[in-house]
C-alpha cells in the first residue's frame, strides 16, 4: 500500500474535504493511486464526474480534476440561500419582518421618515411606509413640533428657547386694561410672560389701544355738581391736613362744592387733630360713576378713588397717599332742610364708633337699631363688636331730639350706659339714611368713627340682585382696607365672590338673606370657601328703579343663622352697585 505514515486518517479524503464544500466523496484505492498534486488525474471531463454533486462542479484541466462550488444567490435579501447536494440551490424565505432594503429605509428624506423595509411571508422585500412629519395643531403642542430625526423618525422636538407661544390665550396683548407680555418657549414648555395692569394718572382712566396700554382723560361726564359732605376715616399718615401721628386712627369731615368745570371749593374741615385745612381741590367723574377727587393742601395732595351710586346722592371712595390705600371716604350730597326733617322711624345702626365702655374708650363695630319719633330718640340699642356687649340707650325726660344745623346737617345726643356723646352728620335722600360721626361733647372735634343709620323696610330680596364692588375697613391698631367683588341673584344665593386669592368656586357656598320681617330690609350673608368662612349682617341702602344702590354691613358670628346675631370685630363694609 502506498502512502505516507504522516498522512491523516482518511488519506485523500482529507484533501477532497478541503476541495469539496458539499462533503467528502469516498474513493476506492485505485482512485487514490491516480491522484496527483493538483487533484485526481484525468484525461477527459468524464473522468471527473464521479467527484461532482449538485453543489460542486468538476472538470478536467491539464489532466487533473478541478472542483468549483455552485454559488446559490437569487439577489433577494428576503431569502436564505443554500445548496443541497441532491436538490441543488435552495432559497428559503427569511422570517417575516426581517430587514431588507428596497429603496429608502429608516432614513429622513426632507421632512418625511421612510420606515424600515421588511420581508413578508413570501420572501419578498416590501417597501416601508412613508410618514410626513407635519406640524401639529391643537392644545398641548405649544413649544413642541414634529420633526424628522435621523435614526429615530418623526419625533416631538422642543422649539428653540425664546420662540413665541401662547399660554392661556393671552400673550403680547392688552385685555380689559391689563397688558399681557409675550409668552415664550423654554426647554419645550410655554412660559407665562406675566401681566401688568395698565396704569393711569389722576383723572385718567387706563384702557387698551390695540395690544398696548393707553390712558384716556376723564372729565365731568355726569352731573354731580353741588354741595357735598365728605366723611373720612383713615390712618394719621394719610395727609398733612390732619397732622401726622404715626399709628393713630383719625377722622375728618369736610364741606365741599363740586363745580361743573371739575374744580372743588372747600368750605371747611373738622378733624380729629385739626391742623391744616385743604386750600382747594379737583375732581372728575366718568359716565359709569367712577369718581376721582383730590384735595390740595399746602405742598401735598390727597387723592380719593371710588364710585358714585346710581342715585348720585352718595359715593364711596378709598383714600390714597403715595399710591397706597390709607383710608375710606363717604360723600353725601347736601339736601334741603325739608328732607332732613323726614328723618323718622326705625333705623338700623351699622358702623364703627369710638365708644366708651366702663370708662375706657376704644374703636368698635356697632350693630343695632334706633327709633326716632317726632324728631326725638324714643328707643334703641346696639351691640359692640369686640366684647359682644349689648348696650341699651337711655331715654331722658325730656327726650333727646334731633338738632338741625343748616340744610340736611343734623346732630343729636346719644346716651348709653356710661357714655354720653354726640352723633352728627347729614341726612340722605328722603330721610331714608344718615351718615354720621361721633363728636366730642361740647367740642368741634371729630372722634375716629363712621356710622350709618339706614331706615328699615327699604327693599325686598329681589331688589338686591346684581354686582357690587365693596370696600371693607378693618381696624386693629390702624385702618386696613380690603376690596372685593360680590354678586347676588336676589333669590338667596351669592353667585360670585372674589377678594384677592379668595374666589367662590363651584364646590363653595354663598348665601344671602334680605329679611321680610323685622327688621325688614336687613341683609345677612354667609360665605364658605374652603377653610375660609365669613358671615356679615347689615342693611340694604337706598333703592333706585327697584334696585338696591348700596348696602352696609359688619362682621358677625358665622353660626348664628339669623340677621340679628352678635356682631364681632372692628369691621365695616360698604358695597356699591356696579353699572
């Protein structure tokens, strides 16, 4: 036998394995003896046939068999190509979804994303869908846009920081005298640009012109000319007219005449501290009753802002010094003496007074009643807000009677336990109400006070329906002013309320009650807004064309459930109907 000792097992079969990818063809010893260095010896192609199969071709070249594997390739990425020794080339479909490339696949072309091409179950490459990365519209898309991102596809991408956007429908615009700055994108979120109320100077009204703030001068648009009495209650820092005593609460009463040209003639001032009286003044009033009034002193000016009632006989204003509210003011139009003499009947007392209890004087809220018969006091009492003490009025013999001081000015002695004092002021239209202050007995000095007498029986519940702007005075060591908006439906409900961050919501409760029994016309309101709870008792004021012009009330205990409960605190609120 021929062969080398070092030949691996299988002899020439090992050589054939190296040449034939389709497997080893076992040969006879005669065949092996015929193999040369280049392969099996041959004289013609037929000599090599026995070495071939379906996956390998064999031909005779230079007297030696040469082998060539069959290449199976259908140029289809969706098939796995292989050669079977018996069947030859076999093309098997790859799993559905296998990656292939028919055209553009998983790539951005402009603003469109070409999804991945993929194989189907028949071994065909199917072109992937084309998705246009179009801009989106609607809510929740501010500061994000659709964009084709390489390797990702259509994606939500943040707009460039500083790109304009709109949050809540108000951006770079002016609405209802409020300027809204431009909202802008930041890190893919629309950021509120903030807002600023339009400002205006004295006797100007702030408004919007297009997207910007503007002002419009106010003249004398409605007729409120004539004589008025101005009652003020505020902090001593509210003006040089009454001196400056830090922390003190003071009151003044000033007679003025409003001219048709917007000028104010000052007839005289009485005050807690005296000092300098105003030299003159000016005013303006818009068609909606918005009133601005200034009293000019030597080197200073005190500005008041507020509203005239629809009856044009009373106005409620806030007093501002250095731009900050510092006091409350009430203007009452002068009437003829004949109207003052109509003062009579039962009146609700609502107000703040510098009362004297057990020899100690302090400012307190009052809620009570006073009966005037034949212009003399024939009965009455009131409750004090801080001590909840009921004080009865003493009825001397002869009784204390009203004194008239010219036109509708009145004064009368009020005698309570341990406290004899004078209430003085002016009577309103038809004797239906009076605005008063306490004067020191025997002196022309006004003590810190502001009181309303409102005749009972002025209105039925439906007359209260409407929107009111309120100004509330709260006194601790000084006067604090709080402004609110409140609306009544005239059927027993408060339909809206706002005071800073306190807003009546759908789950909150607000009720109103205008008594139809004694005391007729009294007002009782309650508010429950979350943990915030408030109850107030007062009286509806003058009625014009079947609607309440104004009301006045004080705080009371929240659980009394009636319009005659004990008053609490040192608080007084006046509401004026809005047009």
